[in-house]
């Protein structure tokens, strides 16, 4: 029996440090003393590749390059001009930039940054893994770490040493267009998997050819937009911020994460890029973060142009730098450079603040080895595109697959069934990978690897020859894919319909939506498929939960496949035909309607529904599928919960044991989730909170005792004074439908 990663606790032994060594301090001090104001401000300036490129993608304009590096002394470059480049193209770009640095007075190397969100986004044929929301469904921190390590190696192979990931925003607003980049609605999963990703990027040591600097983002509360639109206002009391949105960053800082990117929005009327409270008082003084803080795209300028808190562009620059921004992702011009120099000379930004920021930037460059060798490393390049990376990608996609419904055990399918494959996601690649997939939006399929499979291809590979038919054409948005009449006619010869619906790729603001409802043309397909009388297996490939309440009763089976990367199609087919037993668990509460966005860790009054007192019921948490839901082709039985003591005292420990048995006929994996509920507290307690989880694998008939150890810290919450406390009282522990009660005393 194979035991999977312990996930519900901090990843023991993972500790990095951005603190400077004595030798590094001497080098940084010596360099700072030599630098002019202009050279320092240049280090704080980051521009996009388009600023130094010719019209041809990936080809630098030597005059523009010299202007950026020599004239403006730019310290960092990011992004691509349109699409992913090859490894060789990246090597040429990086080499030309570092060559130009030799024409500067101090020869300080440039640091390049990219968004490798679910794999190295911007290198052709790089390995793409499931999006974070799908990785959260795996409940497997080891897989997250493995994927991050591969991403780090393929970034480093490309010559890039700074990755703008992971996203630590808590996904509690499913309308948000960056929801698929989150680890879902639970804090514990977010901070545990986020820390696993940071470990994968950094733990080998930043000078190692297998590591890159990570960038936790988007500090803070970015995902909590009131409207769900990207870069729009957040209204959040301190108690909520500290309970749900700060813990992930606190954990990452404690682990030694290297850099941080800032929330593009505003909280309670203050843009985070201008918040000294959040960027200095909380981040630096309270959390103890020592690394580099970088702005997001154009967000300093937007303090003036959009947020309207800075009367002039120079005021915006001074405001952001004084609040705590170290580097500005300008990114399209050199305005930040000019304005910051003006602000310093006018006494609006102290020189000490400039030195503080530049010290951190120089130290980052030292940590990643740029002062030793700024050029692409041949040994790193050898790590690109290894065959074993695809195995990890398939494993991750397999474990993400979440079976929501399986009426009459219609799944797995027999290979001799006549299958009609329908729906817009049947012959798409972009709709299986989502955002940050070889392009920003991920929609341009010409840049995907030629061996990328569609759902139709993967099903055809598994089925008996000639048993698969389709009425679809390539491309998610092809109008032929929504032809109801053709679907109805073709269904006459089918035993079962596999209907592939969901969302095509999108990223950031272009993914904004006013409604989570599945588009009407997809709903009509589902209704037509159901009207044929044939069993319909609904496969959802989506970044966020689109509402399917109206069609759900008509579907015989439903598989949530998310955007699960390069191997999405293969994983879907393996589950449909029983070659993989699904074990994914929902990382969010799948909403039933737009008017019922109640989360699993709700408050007591969110559970209550009443007209008059006599009519009160506890139906307030009524999602279509609850957080943690996920079916298997086998069954698991849980014993009663055993506690080492009925009273947890002070700083002591409580051991919780439950025996889990695979009572079915197939081997399978199961995530054991431990929830707690405090009976009474100084603020209203949550109905349940996930406190620990483990993933195990059991053969048919096999049992395993699963043990968790809890301390008072696992029971803590943020009180009305914004302090994290554990209060004495009675608690329930819930695991797999079983419950036990204990008391905590100080």
C-alpha cells in the first residue's frame, strides 16, 4: 500500500531565507556606495519585452535595448511580445540583454521575470500542469511541489530565474476571472499547497540550475472583489482579512519566500499599491518579510489615472515607493524612472527608501546567481522537456478529476459502447488548459505542442474501432459545435453521449463575467442531448463553477475536469473507461444559483432559513455539490473516531485516529479530511473548518488507521480585536460522517 503526502499540516523542514549573509552584505554595501541615484532608480524599473523588441516576436532592437539598459539603466525585464518563444530564442534574448549590461558602468546584471502559472507558460513545448484550482482538487502537496520543480527547471532552462507564482489569493468569489489560479475557498489548502509550490521553486537553492525565485501574489485580498471583476474594489474588515486572506502570505513569509507582487485593487478605498499599512506595517514589521516587493502591471501609474488618489503621475510614484514598493512593473515606458528621480530630488522620497529597495533587488540578483553567471546555463538547458515531466503532468491531471455524479454506476464505460462525443470542448486544446498557456489568454492553439490531444482523440484512442462518432469541429467557439439538430440526429446511433461543456481559456480582465450561468447555447445542447433518451455523461472543462442546476438532474454522470493542462484529455478518457479510479475532491462549494454563494465554512446564521420562527430550517448551505465532494468507483467506510484524550490542555497535543476501509472492489485513493466546529466562542464560530487532511491509497478490502495530531493552534481564529486566539470550550471533530467531541482548556 502506498501512502500519499501528509498535506493538512505545514511542510516540515521547508525553510528558506532571504536574509543576506555577511559576504553578501559586504558586496551589496560596496555596490550601493558606487551607484548614482540614476543607477539605483534604474534597478527599481521593470519594463516589458515589447519596449526593447523589434516588430518581430522575440527579436530585440539593438537601439531600443541600448536605450533601456544603458540610458535608463533598467534592472529588470518581463513578459513576451505575443506568444511563447523557443528555448533557443529565449537564450538569444537573455544573452543580448546581458551583453548590453556590459556597456553599463557597473555591469549589474538584469533579472528576467515571467508568469509560469501552471508550468513555464512562455516557452514553446514546456510542460503544462493543471491550473491551481485543479491541483487543489488533488489534495496532494507532493504533486504540487513536483509540478513546481518541473516549472522551475524549464524556466531556468530558458534562461529565466524569476517566476511570478504562486497565486496565494483565496478563491472565495467564483465570479472572479482569476479564480482558476487559486487553490479554492479554503485557507488551509491554500497555504499548504502554496507553500508546497514555493518549496518546489526554491528549496534546491536559488543558485542551483533547478531553482528559481518565486513570487507570492497578489498581496492582499485581490480575489475578494465585491463584484467579481478583476482589479475592482474590495471591502473587507480587518478580522476577515486576517482570517481568510493573510494566513497564506504569513506562511510563505515564514518559509522564506523571495519576492511578492501586490494586489492591483483597493481595499476599503485605499489602493494596496499606496497602502503603507499593508506594505510596511503588516508585511514588513508584522510578518517580517525581507524580500523584494514588485508592483503589478501599470499599477503605480493607475494610482493617478484610475484610483484617483494621486493628483499627478509623480505623486503616484512617490506614494507607491514610500508605501513600500521596491520595483515598478511600469511596464511600457520609462516614466517611473524619470518621475522617481524628480521625486527624490524634490525631497518627496527619501534616499534611505531608495537604498532599502535597491539593496533588496541587488540581493535577489545575488541569490539567484546572476553576479556569478548572468547568462543561460547549458546544464540548465538540459533539463528542458524530459519525458518524466509528462508522467507527472498525467498523474496530476488524473488526481484532479472529480466525479460529481454517477447515476446507476454508468461509469466506467465499456469499450464496445457506441459513443457520441459532442459539445464545444470536444475538439479544443485551449479549453483544456486555460489561461497562461503559451499566450496570456491561452486561446491561440497554434502555439500548443503538436501532440496535444483533444477529448475526442483521447476517447477514440480508448474505444473499440469505429465506435466513436462526433458532430463537432475543431475550436471551442466554432458555431458547428452548437448545432442541436445534428446532435439529435447523430444520437440515434449512439449508446451514450459524452457531452463536453465549460469555458474556453481566458485570463484576468478579459475573463470578467456578469453571470456564472452556463451560456444558453451550451444549455440547449445539454437539453437536446437529454431529450434523446440516451444516457448523457457531462464532462466539464472550466476554470470556475458555471451554473448547471437546470440541467444537472438530466445528466446521468458528471465529471469535473477543470483546466487540467497538457494531459487533461487523457485523464478524462482514463476515468471514463475505468483505467483510472477518480479521487479528486471539490476545492470549492459548487453553487446552485447566483443568489446562494454560501461557503462551506459558513456562520450559523448562514445555515438558517426562516419565514417565521416555527418555519426555521437549516438549509442555508445548499450548494449543488458541497466543498470536498468527489465520488469514486469504489467505496470507503470510516470507523468511529478515536481521541487520545477528551481534554486538550494548554500547549499539549490531541491525537485523532480513524480507520478507513476500502469496502469496494477496486483499488482507490481517498482524502481523509478532518473538520472542527467550536460550540461557542467570543465571535460566531464557523459551522466547520478544515483543519487537516491526508491522502491515502487502499487496495480493495484493505484498511488503514489514519492519525492526525492537533494542537491549540489548529483551533485558533481571529477575534474581534484582530488577534489570533484559541479560546477554551467544547469542539466537535468531523471525519467522513463521523463525529467526536472534546474540550480545550488553557
